């Protein structure tokens, strides 16, 4: 008998806990800004249809990553290890991990040294805890020329 009475009491207490919590009428919103990435790739103007930005600290190293997807399925990936905010980041030609890298990825291929930047840089002109903006350019090991790149992204 005690179990039958105790069970409805627990359910009523649980429901009252949910109904007692009321969403505040004043809310804090994250400032919105456009997420965009544009670049000229081998002379063709490209604009992203989707841009994802991530800024995370792992094992004491801050990593910032931008991944832009274009209408034709190509992707542009920029990763900066040791990200500190505004400044110039030079892309490394010898490795695809542990340093700043950029890739121009064609549909159905993977990030490899062939489509990695063998020279170039990203210049972050504005950064905060909520996002960043700047410019980039690079040439890949397979001679893809990515120039006049710019981005604005939120985390």
C-alpha cells in the first residue's frame, strides 16, 4: 500500500519541479554575424554554402578550425594549432598535423599532403570568444591557387 501512495507522490513532485522552473522573459543572446567564406580558386570565384568554426583547447594547446563547404561539393579546411587571436599564421608545408595547415579538398578526396598548402598564410584581423574574421591565401602541393580568401565566422 505504501508503494502505491509513494509512487504518485514522486510523480507529482517531479512534475512540480518542471513546472516551477520558468524561462526568464529576458534572455541573453549571442550576437549574430554572418558566417561566410569566399576565395578565388584557380581564377574561379567561390563562396561557401556552409561554414563551421571551432575554437577549442586540448592538452593546453588552442586549436582553431574553419571548414567551408562550397556549392560544387569542394571544401576548404584551415586549422591553426597554437591559436592566440589576431595575427598572421603561416601554413606549414611538411605536415598535416601539429601546425597550421590549409587544404583545398575536391569532392570525394581526403586531406593529404597533395592538397595541402605548401605556402601561404591566414591573417586574423578580428577575434573574440564568439568568433573571428580575416583573410587567407595559399598554393597547394598539387598547384591549386587559393587567393583573395576572406572569412567571418562565429563559434
